[in-house]
C-alpha cells in the first residue's frame, strides 16, 4: 500500500489545515503533525527568526478499519500516482 503497510487493520484518515493534504497514518489521535509540512519546514534560521511551528496541523477526519483501510489507501494513492481505476 502507499500510505500504510500491507495488512494494516486500523488507521487514521487526516487532513492538514495548513497545506490541505489528505493522508493516512497508523496513528488515530485527534490531531498529529503533518508529514508534508514537516518535510517542507526550513530548519535553517537566522538570529532574528523564529523556528517554524508545524505541531498538530493535521486533524482526524475518520478512523478506518478493516477493508476500508485498503480502499482509502488505494483511492488516495491514485490521486497522487495515477493508475488503474477498474477497482472503483
């Protein structure tokens, strides 16, 4: 699978309020750090700059379980990678 490992039975479906990205995570907490915003964060700061704060920008939309995990992972990965739409 694209976002979570094969065989995952429970995961969280999140949307980042900063970048708008939707993704799956093995975590199921109410809010978590967005991996996309974390990757884009500039850690090189000058003496008069504050370090960017990307804490808990992604909010939980839904907890997915069982077969829904694989379906949502496939659907979200198609939006990014393109591919075969026959399963829909």
